[in-house]
């Protein structure tokens, strides 16, 4: 007799008889054709869904039959049929009747393990059908169901001591797949919302997942351990914490190989990390086990204990949720208390005391949390009470046979899903997680009304806790409201975020280098941003630095030539140019060539173009770069007075953002978050952003290599680079850019070059570094001096190498032992006169007339150098030692420079291995991720990242003198702080141009003021140490820099004589002389060895490419 089965409300057919069901199941389990078995499985599923629904699964004993067939070891056909039947049920039931999930996962909890066990079947078709069943179930569950239902079922399965290893691999693979599904992407709004819910839900359960997966990493079966390691890597993507992300590889290695050494490496790496992002439960779940192990291991050294406690203290400061703190910190507290009470070193005990206080503060006082403003979490028991109440109010359940058993499990299951949505503030999903589950159990449409009532209740609760949502209708004109995702190459920058712009508002766009600020603005300007209005609706203009310009045109001609501006007419163009400072008339700035403009004037030209375009939205990328104080003030006033223009501004100038911004958009977790008010108001709301106001290495640490020893220089204040009476005029210019300038630098120099735009600051730098040659006067440097030079437009260094990775660029630049950029300098290129000079005959006493072929050696002689000269057509034994002064008199200065550069490079690069691994570590020292340095092309990097590439390349040969032209351009606040600390602690000399008063005032006690082509020196200025958060840090070179090149500088002449030129020390006599030891007489054996060396050098030279 057929069992009493009630017809489902969703179906219209009558309940099938037991004989009908048996006939279909027999076909599934006994047919010899796989396709026929699969078709019968779908037929069975459809038959149930159209009639009795989920109730038939038990009443007809279908799941029991599947279990028996799956366990039939003698018949692979029955086992395959069982997996087909499961697959069909998993594919269609959760979608059409979600209540079936309760049956599959809770009531008949053997179903999922059945499919996992079948992965170990010796028959491949059974294994494939089992994988199909698992895939179907996984793909058809909601994110809440994955986290609440499937995840616990898989974890329970992995906790079994018995079972085949293939099933264990399948279990770990399912968890890994779940974590991968939660990974942020660029899908639609609905897709990303699903990912967000799953990621948050899995993150809360990471505490229980990590020990399970870590156990698998130590499994004796290699397949299991490999899959567990892969799954652990997937789980770490749930963290979404930029501070911990670089250390994840080390943390996973410490789990994979839990030795004392690997643990110490992980702890050391964490102690070098500065935590600035809010620490949430996923981060605590990953970091608590290694920290706990380090604290509780009796053999842990005092140094490692100190590092561990420091990490605990820094980590705990950023735990903002007392509930999360009370879950994890009690595990660390006993270990920290033990350190406080029993550590042998007083310093470690003191750190332990501090850490204990921070832990107590973070954990809060339990019930006192609400009084302090914490938001109470919704619990499943509370939701369950609301659910039962609303179900009862809507007419109650149908109470068909078997319904009560299912409902007892379903109400807890549904309550947990709703709890997850409420705590994530995804209230709109409540109806999806309630209505479909109640529908088979209640009359007519009562389930929908119950779901709506529950959703309404929690909307009111959400508003009570967090306040009513802010109404967007604020009476202002909205010009943009776009939802979009943004990626670049292989990097996801923004995941389904919103950008809303109001007319007349000025928005600061803040975030780390590489977050995607310039990419976002370029996408808007190019019309590639999804949802952003077109140029016809909203006229947008992107103002950036590196515009391509025709250097030979006058400024007026260049502007009028722009196709977009031709309709404006010459008169208006000239008027707008005059408004930004380009004076009209034959003698005015509008008549000057575009190529003669300094960086600051080029930026003003770009701003004038934006004004001519009558832009509705101005996109300003670092607008204050290259602008002096007066021009920055002018720009501020311009933006504030033009209230009809909306501005989106990327700038690292905190004062400028403070004065200009009405709102701030901040990059947070791949989203844009809007804060009302200027930068100061933003920092009040988000204290971790305080690096916008202090120069510190809070988030990014730069490490500069120490400079090498300079021969004969034993004092940090001795001159190593000197300009004497130099005058320079650009081709075509009517007056000199620099006139009769004299100055000098030493190893302890900390010099800032100050002046208005176009005053000649960059020209002075180029003369010092040999980029250009003065028409009058001379520039002298120590023969072995190595200079690290970064140009004003730093990207010029890499613009020819955009297709290379940073690692490849560095290898190219230093491939042959020389810095190729030095060889490309104008002062190193041979002119026709220099080539003719090489053919000049040199009279050698007692040797007749000879031609110089090359310089092949150098040695100290008295207070100068002798060079070994190889003569054309003569063997090496006829080489001569010629004094430096003699060669200079004969006109071979460039030959000497070339050899000196080679020797200096050889000294600097002698201990540097040009290997990818070493280079990647060097890039890491200047804050560039090794992954980016090794694999991303330079063309795909942000402006800030490119500057880091240039800084790393300049520092590779261990320079003695660092020359920085506008180093603060492009760098974000964290990188700026890291650079400032690195310069402060650097042991070589530094000379920089910068309009950033905050940066200069913190580092440079000496200033050279450039005005009207003359240089005025000011020394012994006070340095603002308070601009560093760690100003008390020992080892700073600031004290010594106060007696730097300022000692060698005199105050500017009141009469305005040659630029206040520096006066040389009497002891030096105005010449760059260096002490040397007395030359030792060689023995006969040594002379023979020298001849052999010379012969070998000659052979090597003959074989070298000419």
C-alpha cells in the first residue's frame, strides 16, 4: 500500500504511487546505459517536484534507496545511478524548493558524506558522477546556505578518523572553492553582494576552519596535504587586510612546517609590520595561533618574546569590536601575563605590561559595551523567537505528516541565515531566506506575509541601532551617480562601488599608492567608466602632468592649435592664459616657447586649457606638484570661487586638501567611502588616516643602502662636489638662467633648493649632476663620487622602458657594470671636437708622438691621480702613467670622466649581485611589492609606484650623494613619510628641490634660494623634528647634518655679488685634493706580475667588442 503523502501546494499533479516511484528508481539503478540512468534521475526529480515535493524524499524512502545503492560494492552501475540520482536532486530541489536543503543537510545528514565517499570509488564513472552531484549542490545553494549548512557538514566529515583520502581531498577542495567564490571581483552588483555575504560569513567561521585545514597540511598522504595547503591559501583571501597580506606566505609556511625557526621568521616579519587597517575576526583567527604558540613555548628566546608581545600590542590596538576581542584575546592574555611577570629582561616586562593594558581595554567590560556605544549583535535565538511569532500570527503551519520534524530543524536553519543577514545589514535578503522555506509548510501566500513581517521588524531594528539612512535628496544638484567596478591588468582596484558627485563640491580622493586613484580619473576622462555620464551630458577635463607638448611653438600658438579649443578664438584664449599668469604681448610669457617652461608653468598651462574647455568636472591629478607657494594659493582661490565647477582631486598636499575640499572619498576594502567635510574632518572620523598630517614611516618603510667609502675623504664635511663661477643659458634664451654660481656639497649635506617656478632650480641640479654643461665656469667632483639622481619629471627615467618589469629595467640599466643613464648624459657624449681631440698626437718624453687609444688603469699619486694610458699600435708594456692634470690640459676631460664613472660604478656595484631575487629585495626596501617588481610591466604601475622604481634604480649603486628634484610628487602620505625617515637616516649627502615646506622643514638645515639667476645660501636653520612621530629615535643623522655643507657656505652677499657663492676652506686652497699614501717601490717579482697583468688586460681588451 502506498504511504500517505500530501500533495505539495507547488504541484498540481496527484501523488505518484509507490509502484511508479519504484519503477523509476529501478531504471536509475539497474540500467546499463549511463545516459538512461541520468534521464531517469531527472524524471524522478521532476515527478516529485510536480507533486509531493520534499515530503516524498522520505515518505517514498528515496534517500534510503540511494544510500543502499551507493554502498553496493559489487555493482558499479548501482553506485553510479545513486550519484546520478543525488546529482539530479541537488540540481533542482534547492532551486525550486529550498526547504529540501534542511532534509539533505540536517535531517538526512549522511547525504553529502555519501557523495564525498564516492570520490574514492575505483570506477571512474562513479567518481565523475559523484563530483557532478557535489558541484550541482554547491552551485545551487545561496551564500547563507553555503556558510550555515554545507560548510559545517564538510567540516564534520573532515573530522572523521576513518574514510578514504580521496573524500578528504574533496572536502578540502569544497572549502577552498567556497573561499574562492567569496573572492572580490568585477561582477554585477548582485554577484558582488553574494560574494560579500559569503566572505563575511566565512570570515566569522575562520577560527574553526583554520585548525581543520592545518591538520590536513600535516597529513601523511601527499595529495591531502597539497590540497589542504591550497585551501589554506584560498582561506587567507578572506582577510582583506593590506597590512597582513605580504606576510601570509610566511604564516602558511610556519603552519606547513611548524618548526621553531619558521615560527620565529613569521613572528619577526609580523613585528616589522605596522598595522593601520582595522583588525577583524578573520585576521585574529589567522594570527592568534602562531602568537599563542610563541608565547606559550618555554624555549622561546627573550628577543622573540619581545617581538611577539609587540605584535600583540599593535594588533590589539586596532581591534574595534569588543565581541571579536573577547573571542580571541583570552587565548593570548595568559601568555602576555606570563611575560609581564616572568620575563628576564625589564624592557620585555615593560612591553608585556603595556600589552596587557591594551588587551583589557580592547576586550571591554561585557555589558558595559552598549553603554560605551557598541552595537549589540543579533543572536539566532532572538531571530527564532521572531520567526515563530510571525509564523503563528500568519496562520501557523499546515502540519502534514512529517512536517513537524522538518520544521524543528528548519526554523533553526532559517534563523541562523537571517541572523547572518541582519548582522551584515543585508536586510533586503531576509525575505529570500524566509519565504521560500516557509512556502511548502504554510497555507496559500501566508509565507510571503510572514517573511515581509520579519523583514519589516528588522528594518526597524536596524534603524534603531544605526539610525535612519541619510536621505540623498539634500536639495543640491546631482551631476553623477555611478555604480561600477574598476580593474587594471590583473589587479582589481574597486569592486562594485558608488561614486556620487554634487555640483560645486570639491572632492578629495585619498588612498595608498597603487590603490587606483589616477586609473579611476583616467577611466572617467576616457569615457571608459561604466555608469559615468558621457562628455555630452557632463563635460569632464583631466588635468595631469605629463602632457605631450610641441616644444618649438609659442604658448599661445600651442594652446590655439588644440582642436577642442579652436572655436574659442584667439582673444579668449589669450585672456584666459593671462588670468593664470601668462602675460600677453610680444615680450610677455605667451610668446615664450613651450619647451622653455618649468614644471610649475606647464601645470598652469594645463589648468588654463581646462578653463577654456568650460569643464563641469575637473579631474586634478596632483595639481600642486611643481607649483610654488604663490601659485598653490592662486589655485586654491580659483577652485573655491568657481562654485559652478565640481572637482575630483588627487593630492598628497595635506594643507591644500584641508583648504579646498568639501568632501573626501577614501579607498577602503576595494570600495569608495564618502566622508563629509575637509581632510581634518575626515581624519577625526578615521584616526588611522592621521599619516596625512605627520611625516613618519607609519605604513611604508624605505631602507637606503649605506654609501661606500670615498678615497681620501675622512671627514663628512669635506667637499666632494663643487661648482665654481658657473653661468648657463638655454639655447634661444635672451638671458642666462644661472649667473656666476658657486656652491659645494659634502657627505653630510642636507640642502633644499628653494625658488619660484622657472627660477632655475632644476637647471642648477642638472649642472651639478653633469646633465648639462655650463658655458662659463667649471663643475668639479671627486673622481669616485657616485650620484643618485631623480629628475623633476621622474617618469622620464622609465618612459623608454614601459614594456619591461621593474626588475628587468634595473637589470638593463646596470647590465654591463656601468649605469647606462650616466653614459647618456650630455657631459659624457663625445662631440665632433672630442672625436677630433682623440686623433691629437701627444708628445711623450723620450718616446716621440703617440695617439691615445684608451685609459686602462688609475692609481693615487700624491694629492692627485695617475692614469695608465694605452697607446695606439703599441703593446701594453709601452703603456705610460700620465698625471690627471696633464691629461686635462691636453683636452681629454671626457675620457677621464668616462674612466672615473666606470671606476666609481665598479666600486659601488662590486658587492651587488644583479640577480632577480636580490633586486626584488631591493625594491621591497623602497616600498614596492616584490610581486609587482617581478611581474608587472612599468606601463601598468601607478605614478607613485613608478617613482619608487626610479628611487630604487638610483639607489642600486650605493650612491654617496642623492639628488632629488621634486621627490614628493606622486608619492602618497605613507610613502612620503617612509622617504623622509630614510633620508633622515641616510649616511650620504642629500640635495633636493621641493615646494613641500613640511618635507623640507623636517630634513634640511641648509637652503639655497634661487632667484633671478643667482643663488643665495642660508645655513644653520632649525629642523622641525616634531614632524616625525619617532623624533626621539636614536641614530638620526640630523644632528650631524646641521654642520653639513652649511659649514662650507657663507651668507649671501648683501650687494648681490655672484649669488652668495660659497667660500672654500683655506686648508683646501680651492682645489679638490685628497691625501694619499707614499708610493711604495716595487720588487722585481712584483714588476713581473704587473707586466703579466698588463698583457692579460691587453688581450682581454683586444677580444672585447669595439
